[in-house]
C-alpha cells in the first residue's frame, strides 16, 4: 500500500489538490465500476465491492447536500433555534435568554434575510461570514483597506462593508458598519457598534435586555426610522 501511495505522489501529484468530495466521488465510481465488472464474471467479492461503492456514493451525496444547505443563512437560523430559549419583546425591550452554549443568540433579519447572530461585547464592529454577506447583499467596500482580525486560527483579513438594515425584536439599525470575513460558515456576530446605538442594554438573571431609543414593532415595515 505504501508503494502505491508513493507511486501516486510521483506520477499524479495533482491528486493532492482535489477536493475531498470530488476525490470520494471518483473513488465511489471506481468501486462501482470495478465491482460490477468483477461481479459479472461470477466472482463473489465483486458484489461486495460494488455495494461499498454504492454506500460511498450515498455518503458523498449526503455530504454534498449538507454543504449546500449550510451555505443558506436561513439554515443557520434553524440550527440555532432548535432547543434555544425564545427571544421576546416586552415593554419595547428585546429580551434574549442565555443559550445552552453560554452565548446570547439574536434572531434577526439582515437586509430581509433571516439569520442568527451571536452577541459579542468584545467585538468592536459587527462581523459576517462571506456566504451570509453575499446572501444578504452586503458587498465589501473594495475602496477601503482591509482590516486585520484576530481569530482562533490566527489573523485573517476582513473587508469593510455597510449594512443597509439590521432588524431584530424591537430594534432596527440602519447604515451600519460591518466587516466581512472570508469563506463560509464563519462567525456572524453583533458587535458594540450596534449595542452603543441603543438607549441601553443590561443582563438580568441570565437574560440580555436591549432597550432602543424608539422601539419598533417586530412585524413593522422597513420604512420606519432607525433606532439610534
């Protein structure tokens, strides 16, 4: 087996650049083809090889569907809403209970696109992953220099952007600074540039309470003035 790997590295180095899903698909098709050919000659193991190839194809299909669905920001909202405490509006204040993961997740609409955002008081500005920004029509400003953001995997460049409207609970914020992180499935957080627009915010008994200057109705139209 080691000799086979060595030969492939020498004769076909391009194989190392294939995506895992594509490589798995090729392997599954090869197993099905070889298994079918061997089985047609009456060799028992051919059926087992073909069955293994079919199983691998099913696994590849499932992974491809999961990857495609994960790119939809509405899936992010569904994922975090499962078993999550309810976000409520009372007396013009938006109340967000602490989730089981120790974070406060806000059910919001970004330019009309539903998603969940994590409140991060350590973040200066609101941050979006590249796939969510694209789905919501938030375009990076190429005329402004990139910011450098510290993450668990080191520093990464983040493009400055502008959010037309962010709406959640009784709060509406418009013309909002943001940064767009490269890639997909990254962090989507509400930073201090949103919280400082509010009249006030506090935590009581594990509940984050957000108080806007001018509370909005959750189902209101987008023509209302922003909460500042």
